[in-house]
């Protein structure tokens, strides 16, 4: 009884706290069970206003827990748990388990009841802008948390939230080819494509290929193209040739948090266009569509090379890694992309992706590296092949096909070209890579060079450190489906504060790739936004004055934090006091 009384008192404080500090932004979002939580009739009214598109989703792991345990259905969930499509087609499921707190996990004890936990409370299956606009109005009127989900591919947890209402954009599949783009908003003249918010990379590439075109898209084919990929910058196998994904944008259609459907381009809502182009997803508006440049397709040469550490000394292994590192500037200067994965178990270079180059030209680029391997006496597997175009080449790369999710913890740093141009810096780089591998980390080493020159000198919010980068260097530790939550958090801490931190010390002036970084990055503003942060925050406050769009690592996200129960509260003034009050109440459960 005392617990309920205290909770009711706090709920009232939550509603009044905005007035206390002189702001119209409520200090905490509501959760189910709060006195002010919308009534059943209110939800029904919303549903009727959006053509019956409101869903109350059941967590995807529910068949694995009593009282609804179903052994056959649970086995289906477990077998498909790491398949992106399985989560994409579910209205509330996401692909990074660190944000789910083992809630309704298919691999935990079936006797543990399935709770909703961090999963969203309601989802709107969006098919037209009015569905988003009316949902935004509803969540603002009722002080609810709001999130955006397309596929659920987000290492930063922005696609879910306790008690939240989600707009699910996944079924917006429009793709329109524009043969000759001509607009007063851009000097660009040529092929373009308009892409709706729910389209994935593989869907888009498949369509443009039929028109003899190629576009800058991500290496993971199941990632949603128009949302977080573009807005986070978006690197690609074509980035050393054409720039980042956000560099390709000609215009956006976007719904502002205030409920306006607008166009953002270099000449219309220019500040919003600038922010959306690299300033982070789910922060400034709800993207409806994006129009991007498309390029004439060209033949692509693919190469791969791999060797194991078995039978060779660690000294020889690291000499081989150094040989690869020495050779990669030759590749990026030739506008070639390469992706290497290595640990103490071995080295895999797959692919070297070389658009417009012949087999002979790629062999010539790789020859110094291969000569070094031969001199070291390393046995390796090596192949080179030419393909008629982007899609054929992309589809031939095993690493890009059938990629699993939810199986690793990740950190990331951008590494500038200068580390490869100075002997002392290069030695520091090699020592750091060795140290990470010796402590159990694996390196995801992507050589890509999206300079301002190759991108055409765009004016956008992409992290400036990208323009001098030679690498986006990921570091991971593997996850196990049965791993405890404590162990998962410990691994993420190690990846972030030991491995990624060691990479950061090599180039403190650089940053991290927002879409593939650690969700607990300690220096969000510098790492993800750099010198752009203050301008991005001004734009955020202009278009989202009531702070409906939130992400812990997003611009303005440091104004908020989640309590242990998942409630989203402001950090400032009375909001901070209420957070402490809530924490006290939670600590006293069972004693009141």
C-alpha cells in the first residue's frame, strides 16, 4: 500500500515538474500503470484515427516462456534468433540484445514470466504520413515516449524503449527511378532514385541494377537504407569512389516532430537537410523518403585472401598483418574498398572490392602484399574474379550474404591517414592491434577513404574526421546466446574502455562511426559529431522543441536518462531530483 501511495505521489510530481522549472517539456515520460497513462478509450480513439494500424506487439520470445510456453514455436524462435529477416518482420523486435536486459529472452529459463520490459508498448504500422503525424500528436498530448523502427538494425538502442509508442516504417517500399534528375535545388544532373523509408539496401540495389545503375549503400544488405544508415553517414564499398551515403542525398521528405510534412534540400529547409545528412538518425524528424544520386554501373573485380595462424609463429603472423597495413593506402588511393577480419586465429581479407578495375590491375595492387606473404613462407588461399556490375560482385561476397546479428559486442574508431605516413605512428598502430588481439579482441578492419574530393565537396553534417580517415576500425568480442547480462555488460565495457580506448589514443582528434560504435561511448559529442555538435543541437531544438525524439547517443540525448525501471527522465533541475526519488523508491521495494 505504501509502495502504491509513493508511486502515485511521484506520478503526480512527474506531471507538475515541468511547471516547477518553467518549461513545457515534462520531466519524465509516462509508463504503463501510471495514473495519467492513456485510457483504453484513448488508445481506441487513436487506432480509429489511423485506420486501425495500432498494434500491441507480443515480445518475439514469448513462446519460450510460461504461461504461453510452446516448445515447437520456441524452437523456431531460437533457430532464427540471429537472422535479420526474423526480427525485421516483427513490429517490436530489435537486433542488439544488450538493450533488452534479457527480457523475454528465448534462451533463459522458461519458468521466468515473459515481461515487456524495454520492448515498446504499442506500434503503429505506418502506410501514410497521417499515421505518423497523428501518432506524434497523441504521444505529445499524453507525455509518452516515442521511437522509430524500420528493420531494428541499430547498435545504439534507438528502435525500442520501455512504455514507448513506435512508428514502424518497414512497409514503406516505394522506389522510383529518375532518369534525368534536374532541380533548381542542386547542380547535379544525372540519374537519381527516390527511396521510401522502409526499403532495405538489398531491395534498392536489386531495383537499380535492372536499370544499369549502382548506388552507394551499406555492406549489410538487410539494413534499412533511408533511415539510420543515411543519417549516420553511411560507409559503403563505393565510398572511396563516390563518398559516403549521406553525400549522395539530393533531398528528403520528412515529418517534423511538430507534425509537418516538409521537403528538406539545399534550398528548402536547408538546415534540416544539413543535419539529416550525417547528423544521426531519429533525432530531427521522421524520414519519409530520400532522393539520392545514382551512377552508371561498371564491372567490378573482387579479390579475397585468407590464412590461419596454425603452423606459423606470432611474430610471422604480425609481420603479415603489417604487410597488409603497409599496402592498403595503395588500395584506397585507387578508390578500392577492402574489408579484413583478423584475430589470433587468423586473417581474412574478403573482399577487396574494386569498381572499374580489371583483374590484372587488382593483381598489381595486391602484388606487394602477396610478395611479402610468400617471403614469410605463409600458405594462403587467394582468389580474384571479375563481375559485370555492382550487384553481381556484391552478391559473390560471402561476408555480405547471410550475415548474422546479435552475436557480438562492438566498438569503433576512425583512424586517419597520418598513422600510415609516419614510422613512429605506424609502430604504435601495430602495437595497439597486437595488444587488442592478445586480449581476445577481433579486429574488423575496413579500409575506405571518403575524402571531400571524391564526394564532390558536399556541405553536410558528416563527422569531419571521416574526410581524413584511412580506416574505420571495429573491435569486437563474441556473444553467446546463454551469456548472462552481467557478462554481456562486462564485455561491452572491455570493448569500449579498453579496446576502443586504445585505438582512440592513437588519434584523439578523430572519432567514431556512429552506426557501428559502442552504445556506451564516453565522449559522445566529440566521437560522433565533432565540431558539428553545437550547430546540430540548435537545429534539433528548432525542429523538436518538445524533445519527442530521443537516443542516448543522439544530439541532445545527454539531457535525458533512463531509470532502472526504464522510465525516461530529464537530467536537469527537478527532473534530476525525481530520478533520485524514483531510484530511492526502487531500492526500498519490499520494505515499504
